[in-house]
C-alpha cells in the first residue's frame, strides 16, 4: 500500500484561494512541495476538478511550475451537470455495479416529445416547436434531479397549494410537466435505466459512503468545485474529513464582515424547518452566495475555512482582495462606500474602456493584446461570454500573424460543416428556394477537389439565371432555368443528389432523414465534410442523433428538419485543437474559471451579456422552485459576478464594453456601474483611452477629396451605339446613365428571390395583355389569363392579395375600352412588337406595346403603364419621347405588317384615375383645356427635333456624358453608386438650374 500524505489533522480541511492569488498557479505551488516525495508521489494524487477545461488549465499550471517533465496527478471531472459538465470515470469502479446505467439524454429528449404529444394532443404543436418544449421539460427534470428532488416531492401539499394559487397557465404547465415526467419514469423503469443526474447523485452518495468506511490510500484534493448540489456537497464534506483529503474553494471571501455574510440570506439553511430553502430577500446575485450555499450544504461554517498559503506567479497586490470584497457588497452594506477610505477602493492596475460600438471594442482589445505580447513571457487573456466579440478579436489578431484560439468554441451551425448540413435541410424546407440553393452550391466544401473551379463557375451561372422573383416551387423550375443557362449536364449531377430529399412524405422517420441528409452531404462534398474539428463534431452529432431517433421512433416532417437541426446543433460546440499562440487565450466564462494571465481583458460587459438575462423556467412557477430548494434564474447572475471577481484578481485588468450593439444602444453591465460608483473621484485615473485611439487610427485613412462630378467623354467610335426608344429619355435626362448602360453595357442584377419590383409588375401586365390579344380578345377572358400568368410567374401570395384588386379593376377598364373601340371600328394591328429604323446611320429600335388602326385609318400608338404615366410637361420638355419614337419607327415601316401615319399617342395606365376608378387613358397632347403637352400636329416633328439634338450632342457629337445633367428629374438610380453620387451631389449649387436649362 502506498504511503498516505495527510495535509492536516482533525476536522474538515477546507481552504480558499483568494482571487488576487491566481487559483491554478497558487494551487500547484502548494501541491507540488507536498506530493513530490519519490518518483511517483505526485502521480498518486487525485484531483477532483469542476470541468474538462480546468483539466487543461491545471495541466498548463503544472508545466509552468515545473519547467521540466513530470508525472501529473490523476484529474477527474465532477462538475455541475447543469453547466454541461460530466462526471469523470473515477467513481464507476468503486463497487457501483448495482447502480443502473444512465439513459441516453438525446433519446430521452425525443421520447419526451412523444409523451408531450400524447398528453396534449394537437395543442402540443409539432416539429421544432414540440421538440423545443420537450427540451425544456428535460432541462427542468435535470435541475430537479441534480438538487435531489424526487418526482414525489412535486406532489407534496406545499407544492400543490402554491400551484393552486397561481395563474391558469402555471397550473396547466405544471400538470403537463408532471404527466410527461410520469410517462418517462415508467419507461425508465421498464428499461432498467435512470436519468444521468440521478445516476451522478447515486455515484456521489456511493463514493461518500465508501470513502467514509474505507478512505482511499491515495490523497484526494477537490479543487475549484463550486457546484452546490446536495450530493456533491456531501461528497466534498467526506473528502474534507479524510486524513489525506482536502477541499480548496475558489475565492471564498474570508474577510467579509459577519453582518454582510448574514445579509446574503438563508442560502439553503432556513431558520425554521417549514421555511423555504431560499428566502425572498436572499442576495442570490452576490458572488459569494453560491459558496455560502455550498458551505451550508457541507454543514460547514465560514470560520472553519482556512486561507491557502501560496500564491501564483501572476498574483495581484494583496489589497485587491479587500477592494473586490467591497465592490460586491449587498444593498444595505454598500452604503459603506461613502465612508470607505481611499485604500479600500483603490483598484490599481484596473482600467475601464468604453467603446462606441462592438467593432471598435474588438479592435481596441486586439491592440491591447498585441501590445501585451511585446513583453517577453507576458500572458494575456480575453474573457467574454460574447462569442461574436471573441470572433472579431481573433480576426483582428490575424493582422499581426497571431493565431488565437477561442477555447469556448463555436456553435456547430457557425462552422463550415455544420452550415452545410443546415443548408441541405433548408433547401428541403424551402423547396429549393434560390437563396439557400445557391448558398449550398457555392459553399466552401461543395464540389471539393479538382472539379471545384468548374463547379463554382456553373453555380455562378445558375445564380445569374435565378436572379429576380422566385421561379417556382421544387427542382423542376430550377432545372428549366439551368437548361436556359446551358447548364443541363452539371445540373443533372446536382439534381441526382437532391431528388431523393424531395421525394419524401409529410412524416418520415428522423433516422431516415438524417441518413439521407448525410448521404447528400457526402455526395456533394466528398469525405471532406467529415474532416477537421467541425467535421468530426458533425459526424458524432449526426450518429448520436440517428441512433437516438431510431430508438425513440421519432417521425418528422422534412420541412421541419432545418429548424430541429438548428436547435440541436446550437447546443454542440466545436473547440479548436491545441496549437494557438502560447501566451494568448480567449475564454468563455466557464473556460476562464481557474485560469490566470498577467493581463486579463473582460469584454462585452453589458446587461444581457455579462451578466446574461435571467431566463425564467417556463414550466414550473418560480415560487414552486424556490420552495423545493432549486436556485432561481437570478442565481446565474451571482455566478457571473463570481467569474468577474476572479478575473479582477489578475495583476492588470481591463473592463471593456460598448455603448451600443448591432441593434441599438445598450446599458453597461451592473458590475461596471458598481466599479464606477465605488471609484468615485478616482475614476478618471482608470480610464483606458490610448488603446481606443490606436484602434481608431488603424482604420483612419488619409483624407481624400470628394470625387468630382463624372462627365466621361468616350471616343467617336465608342459613341456610335444603337438607341432604344426608352434610351433617348435616359440620354437626355441623365447622360451618364445612358453611358453606363448603352456604352459600358453594365446591367443591374436583381437579388435572389427578390421581391416583385415595379419593372416585374410591368412585364407581367404586358404579358397578360399580349396573351389576351393573341387569344382573340375574348370577352371576360382577361381575368382568367391574368390568374394563369400570376400562377406561372410564381407570384408571392401576399403580393397577389395586395396587387390583385388594383390589377383586376384596371384590366376590367382596359377590356371594356378595347372592346368598345373595336366595336367602333378600331383595329389592333400589333402587340408587343419589335421594330427599328435607321436615322442618320444610327439604329433606332424598340418595342411597341400596342399599335392600332384608328377609324380614320391613321395609327394609334399605345403604351401600357402599371403606374402613373409621364406628365404632359415632361413630354413637352423632351424627357418622355417613347410614344413619338415608336410612331416614327411605325411610319418608317419598322414594324412588320404596320404602315400609315400616326396621329394618336396614348398612355393606358393601371393607376387610380381622378374619379377613383382604376385604369384610365391619357394623351400628352396639348389640346382642349390641357396646359402642357405637344400639339398633335407637332408631336412627331418635335420628337424628331429632340432626337436630332441628342444625336448631335452625344452620339455623333463630342459632348460629355454628364452625370445627373438634370438632377431635378426623377431618374433611375441604377448607377448612383458607380457615379459616386453622394460625394458630389450636394456641391452642385447653382449648376443645377444651369444644367436643366442647357438640357432643355
């Protein structure tokens, strides 16, 4: 038997390491001298640690202390299950074979959803909503089990009395919870299993009993464990009483006044037996509250805890301990701040940094970390629960070649492999909608290998083909678009792997869905989807969920798979492999516990982030949880305060926050407000401004003079381009727009799955009228044709509902007018006809919406408008000449089968008329009582004059294509960014009037 190494004798041996000493390094500094007797001395030691991350932290601390190789002690994780930390292998071999195995938590989640549906029927919801509720039920069950609360306790008279006085929804929720729990307990009994928290408690109880009767021959030290569940507290008590056992707590404030300690509240030790374990006035948000709860459950007084005698190499000044204690005083005791002497509120080495926005905060933090690395051997750490801020800092550090690992990891959906799986599910849920489909096809893992370049080229061509409103539901409309883009062979490959996912029914086994999704992912990306840290995590996640789904018999609508996967994958983190910069660490709050650095930056200190917003349990009333002895939602605030108190123990600390986030202004953390209030008149000496200034300078480029107003002047050869009937209006109104579209041939791209634009509505309206005319203008047939066109164009249901009343009324007006004119001898000659003519060796071309033969034999030019037509004044000034140019082409014989002289120039608008009806006819001809327009006999000569003027000045001349020559005109904005409009439009001054006059 190896020789025991006792630490102390008599009574429980419980120690506390103050925050300013640095927990891990101070612990190692005390353990190594005691347990290094002989070659295997330290290896006989067993450390009970709170989390897997702290195993790595302690390993690093041992390496730092030794400087050479050594045999490490056995380190076992016995942390709080509610913090997603698991029990190590230490306790299983201790004769615990009679303890039933733990049920698979994933299978339990799916089975709880089944029972919830059984209890509530259709009211339980389905798909993702149902599974979310099942997850909440499972989480509440774990909280109760971790606290040692049996299901029968929920049926006690006290609980029933409390529930009976609650609102109806609390009563219903409690009843549902109890019924679902009973179903699950019956299944567990049939399977011979128990829930993981209950097994954990039984293992703790078994170990406590075993070690009480026969203490282990090796020394056992429980270090940094703050989980206060009754079973764990009992085990810690046993460890503390063993001859070779010790418990070391992190930052228990031994100097806190007794009155303040009492003000924290009952903390699980009520004065009367019938009182609830947690009083209404308990200061559960205080950083010492959970430690008081632990001591009470260990049946220890605070004065039985001793101070640890060692410090780590990164220890802060001793006075910091007293200041941290004063900082977090509960409400009544904090009144002492007024009389605190300066030395009891002096936070030397602590700085406060307030940024304007998260981007600036991340930049400034990166500057501080880069500056810290200039000192050899100096370690720097960022602690923040805000993973977005951490990711920004990691990216900024890459500017200097610093590889920093975020040890808190990234949620699986934010990794490449996880995003790929979600995109596949989203393509199914959205029925091959363009946005998720293109995102899937251009994913970094798609088409991996040598085929990647051609794959991307084909995907981008399909992207261009799918621009605009959604083509239709399913793969068939996309296949038609791919065929038009000459992507048939490539799309056939894509369709082959996607088709099985679209041949599913409304209720499929979840196991089958996951298998098909995994097969599609591998067919799309090859085995690379399962490589890397994210791929391995995804593979393990899929296999675990498939096995559980197969055992639970879960059925799911494929359209719900995306939401279900998103919820489940958010709970899986991908942590980076070992290999970042050795002196840079980025931690979440859990990962930061027991860690230490020379400079610690606490980032994201705003309300709702640090501390996080307390989330109430949605199933059991807070009063019920309080009466049962389950810590409430505010308990987490106390843990967050303790995390900050530990971080404040570093030699140098920067508390950082931003004034706003992506959504708007935010409130600084209550912890920051406490620091500022306690510092009082010393605040100015603790403000960090240098890093903010440097961060702003990084992005502060040299000032650039405003861009001048563009006025390109291409060569004579480049100017000789065809002129469309609508291009003349653009040329005269804004020559630069014409230059960009006709000479540079630049086109705007619609978004994927874009909202129907005015241009799209115009095309649909023109198509409806064209089909009706070509069908022989059947009376009453316009409405049915319009409905068919909207269906074929896959018009969004909401858009159809909003637009149809206006469109329907306007079509009725058009049909009535056309049939009446037809009865009076007017004849439709051409619809949606293309024509052109040569004028001064320049091709003038365009499309006529409709050309009619009037009763007197002359031509009538008709143009359909979904909105308001151009005013007579715009036509008169030469900025709306489309009707005149179409008429000139018609008179020149440019339209097949059309000849004659034009004498009518009509706009048919679907907008509201002055009398309130929809649809009206307007002619921009100056006659009768009209005050603007062009006289009928001058309409074509004036159009020709404006045409010749435009040709002389720009197409055949040498005048520059000035941007916004007539800025007062309502113009297209397609090329505003190209012309950098915002940089010079406000500097025009008096040139606006001059430009308009010159153009006219």
